[in-house]
C-alpha cells in the first residue's frame, strides 16, 4: 500500500506539472475560495442533484456526440427546477486509458464550465462500464489525470470512484481499497464515495462498508428503486447499517413505461418526504430526460431494457412530465403535498397515481356523470370478487408510515341499486412488502344512497413500513361512486 501511495504522489506531481504547462487549468477561471473537505461535505449533504445525460445521447454517447448547446439548454432547465448540482459520469474506454486524451478532458472541462454558468456544481462519477480491477497503477494514473485540474476547484464537490460496484467481487474491492488512499493523497479535500446497484439495498451497502473498513469512504451514496411507500424504512435501515457515516440518495425514480406519469410523481414525492423525515438532505432523481430510440449505446445491456428509456422528468420532445413539478416543488419549497395523489379525481389519467386492483373483477372508471365536488369521480359498476378480495382503486400516501402513528382516511361514496360491499380500507405491509393486516371503514348501505362519508381511524401496527389506501366495491350488481378522498 505504501509503495502504491508513493507512486501515486509521484504520478500526481508529474501530471500536475503537465497540467500547469498546458492550457490554463479548469479551476483557474474561478475566483472562489479553495474548498475544504468539510465545506464540500456540507455541499454534498444538501445538494439538489439531478442525474444527467442528454435525451439523444446517453452514457458514452454523451461524450462521443458532445453537444454543448443541448447540454446548456438542459442544465438551464434543471436549474430552473431548483437543482444545484449535476451528476455526470465518465468512461475510461471513451476518454482514453490510462491517459485521457486532450479532446475528452476538454469536453469534461467544458461541461463543468457550462454547469457553473447555470449555477450548478458537479458530482463526478469515474470508471463506469469498466472492470479492469487488476490494473491498479494505471487506474490511479487515469483517475488523477482527470481529477488534478479540479482538486481545488469549488465547482466539483465530490467524486464517486465507480458506479454501482459489486461488493461480492473480491477483485473490485481490492482495487477500491488501493484506489481510495491513492486519490486521497493527492485530493485530500475531495469527498470520495462508491455506490452499489439499486437491488442490493442495505445488504450491499453494509458489505461495501465492511470491506472498506481500512480505507473508509467519506460518505455513502444510496441508489433506491424499491417500493416508495416503504422508502423511510429502507433509508433508515441503510442509515443504521452505515452509521455514523453520512448517507445521500444518489439515484431514485420510476419508469413511465409501465406506470403513469402520476405514479412517477407520487413515487418521487414519497422518497423526498421519507428522506426529509430521515434527515437525508440530498435526493437525486434518475434522470432529467427520457431517452430517444438509439440514444443508449447499442453494445450495452441498458439499451435492451425498454424501461430504461422512460425514467426522465422530461419527455424526449422536451416537455415536462408531472414529476418535474413534483421535484421542482420539493427542491424549491420542500413541499410534497397530498394534492399529488389526485384525491378528488380531477387530474387526467396520465397524471393520476391511482392503480386498479383486481380489475378482472370490476375496474373503476373516472367519470363526469356524478361528482360530489369538482367535475369527476370514480365509478364501479357490476363488480364481482376473487376469493376474499374485492376490486378496488388504490394508492399510497405521501407521508411515510411509522409504527404506532395515528392514521385517518376518508372518502365519500354513493350508490344506485348498489349491492355487495362498498368500503375503504388501509392495508398494512412490513419492510419486505408482506401484508400484515387491514383496517376497514363503515360500509355504504345497499340500494340508492346519497353521498355518505366512509372513515377509517386507526394506528399503524407494529412492524408496519408501508400502507395502501383501497376504495373497494365488490359483489356489486349496481353502481357506486367515490369522491373527495383524504388521508393523513
């Protein structure tokens, strides 16, 4: 380790001299104070970060088809939403390895400059799409070649050494244990982090920390793609496993390929609210833009996954999805209001987070024929059941679930020749998504009724990490309507 560190310092000195003799260093243009590790860590902990690629050029294509005009337009859009930081990812095979080419280091410098003009700092991710873990010396050379111009540049606030490293890969962990001190010797004020994939969760994060005990990271970056209604429990579980080290949410989101844009917005709202409750001050949506056909390099596994093209806050034509306003509100005001849930059924179908449960037994429709207030309500007609389960409309609250907390849910319902069971229910789930129990409301009387309030008042049971609100109507040969839902 000592031999590698001395070599890293020698390499850094040679690289620094070459940078000084070449074009002006990237940080020379800034007059801000030289950053400290504490200052950068403070920025990391509160960064309003957006993950970024252009919609027409994802991953390596961003650099091979570098378009500064499009990048500037996109980053201006992100800044308008309230973003303060942009995460950008670089690739050894594209930039040149082990020595980055002047052309690509210039592109990185230009990107950082564009971000700065839009008031955005940069989180830099290295070594994506790369697994040359046996080549530690050249890895150090490559990393320091890229980082030296930004060691004292306040426009760059953190470095992720590798995107979604595998803690089960012994070679990868040995590589990380050597790279961390080598880079830290040259860039002691630059916070260093690593991530694991969004499936590994707390197990992967805990394993990462354990294997880096002798060369600890400055903070941990959690990629969360689990069930958003259980995000508080998941975040707290990761915090407990990594304590006392800081945690941020570096990627999170929902693809609108299989879910509505309303569901995407509600998902992000729940994660922002959960992070706020857990004391995590930085949540980074994946990603600013959807990707057009052909935007993701064809030689990558990502390009074969249709869902990957639809995580953006903006569509490929540049228009905003519902989630853009949700993220903008969370960033600028901290607010993630219940109006996101479309509790009065006034939103368009694409912007509604309500989901059908057991539609084969009777799907709800959104109709204008009999609203209680506004112009629309939800209607069930001619429903059946499946075993003990009734068809319903369901959603989950923005407020995260905590065992022992009081909950109130209500909705108004009315019927015409109604039969069977019409009620609302809160269904509770543990951190693994296993159903625990449910609490049901009073039932709508059979026959013809006027608008009747259905209410559930209860306490979240022990072990509860998530809840679903169901508007149910089963075994109903007539028609019922729901409107004006509330949950708190």
